C-alpha cells in the first residue's frame, strides 16, 4: 500500500515538474524586436513577420511610411520615443486580429479616405483583451475602430482630424457590435462623431473630452446597459445623441456651447428606463431634447444660459424631473402639445416669482415653466425675433394668470426657493 502511494506521489510531482518546465521556454522565448535604421529590423512589416507570440516590437524615433500592417499574434507593439506611422493618405494603417495586444506610445497619421473599407488608424476585429493606450492619432479618416470585440480598454489617447465636411470624415472612436468596452481619458476633436456606439452592450465612457467635432461629441444607437460619466462635450455640432436604447446612465457630464439651429446638449430619441443625473448644461441651443422617450429620471442637473433647457415632445411620457436648477434660460421648458404626461418636482427656477410664507424652502404656489410664446416658437421659428419684446412679456403674463393654451398639468407644485447644490 505504501509502495503504491509512493508511486502516485512520484507521478504527481513529475506532472507538476513537466508543467513547470513546459512553461519556462514560453517565458524565455519572448524577445524584443527593435525597428529603425540602426537596428536589425528596418521596417515594421519585417518585424511583424518575424515576431512570435509574447514578443515586444519597439519602434524607435523615426517616421515610418507604412500601411496595411497586421498584428495576428499576442504581442506588445509600442514606442518609447514617439515613433510616427504614416499611411500617406492611401490605406488603413494597422489591423489587430489577435487577442490581448497592447499598442502604446505611437503616433498614427494620414489614413486614406474610403467609404467602403472605413479606413482606420487602428482597427480591431473580433478580438478581446486588447489595450490601446497613450497614442496620438492625427488626420485620419477613422481613428480607433472596434468591430465584434470585447473586453477592450481605450485610454489616454489623443485624436485630431481636420476635414470640414461630415461626408469626408470618420469617427474618432468607433464601436460596432461590441461588449464590455472601456473608453477612458481620451481627447477627440475634429471628427464626424467624437465617440460612436452602435449595438454595444455593458460598456462605459469616462473622463473623456470631446470637442469641436462636426456632428456629435458622442453618438449612441442600439446600445443598452451602458453609461457615460464625467465627460466634457464642448462646441460640437451637437453634444450627445442617444437613440433606440434603454438602461443608459448619463452622470456628471458637462455639455457646453453646443450651439446651432439643430444642436443639443443631449438628444434623446426613443430611449427608455434611463437616468440623467448631476450634469451641467451651459450655453447650448437646447439642453435636452426629448422625443419618443419614456421613464427617464432627470435629477440634480444644472441648466444655465441655454436657448431651451428642456424641449419635451408630446410623445414622451412618464419622465420625472426632480431637483434640477434652471437658471437664465430663454425657455426653461417647451413642448408641442397642451397635454402632459410627465412630472416636475422640487426644481429651482430662476424665473419663479412666488413666495414661501411658512419658510420651508418650498414655494407656496406652483410654477408653470412653459411660456405661451414657447408654443408659438415651436410652430413658427421665425417668431423668435420677438423674444425680448413687450408684446411677448404681456402674452406670457396673461397666460400665467389664465392658462388656456399651455399644458395645464405641466407645472412644478413644489418649486425650490433656493438653488439646489
């Protein structure tokens, strides 16, 4: 019996030893491949052809004119000296087809414009576990393009494009059919959409700055269970569009100076069961435009110096606006209907002229945020030229006293007397 146990113990130790020895060559075989004029590899393509799994390719401080590069092994691809890869405006630069690839410290410039291939500086296709970190992207059609990928980190990259027309511009960070993607601390400017999500699940966008993009700072479509927090969307064609989506959290963002005839801080179209909380909407044409959207909780936001703070279309229902600050907007709330199926509660309105006799911090009379003139403007935009006229003041005052055309039930029964912190 002892002899048999001794044999079993010996076999177990042998198996463990073999497994350990098997792992050693993998670790020892990983190597660094240096690319540059004074190194073994003169071109990136040669290094990619020679590399093995777990290797590191290091680009030195040179200007590499190469494109259609493919990474199909788990490697690290980086530069410690600011190497540049130039596509010369012809093709895609880099395609990643392997899991767990790290790309960092490289400048990618001048992809070709293609409306068929969606040429990108970096395209990740059907991969997982990759990291794209601390790179610079300049004058590319698409910057970073992800398709059918998961568990990807995109962080600390700078993306800048220069085309003036949407039709000749791709998106900065583009995701299609992806899951569990983290987009953190990136800067995106000058693209069609700064960040684009389509059919993306369980992903989040955090601490990014998206400004000066031609269409949207962020564009969400068919992307459930995602969140974006603490981002800045400044001076884009429009701030953010969230469409055909549910269970989205929009928390702690800044929407500033997204100004134009069809510009918004946030455009909500056909979304449901979502949350907009603790955001800042400052100097936008419209803070939030809501169409066909239901069960949205809008809480703790600041709306300041916007054209319209809230544009609430008639086909939106069961939305709850609570403890927001509305300050110095041309129109706090506008709608295109005399019906209302939404609630406003305990908001601060700088236009409120009521009183608080019992000193509980809540106004003793309700506040009607919809001005009659806002209904007129919804139906006839050129009438905006009259906005500061005495006629409009008299019109709105009369409607507040004897409401006929504005929604009778769209009111805040408990307006806050002080700005909510």
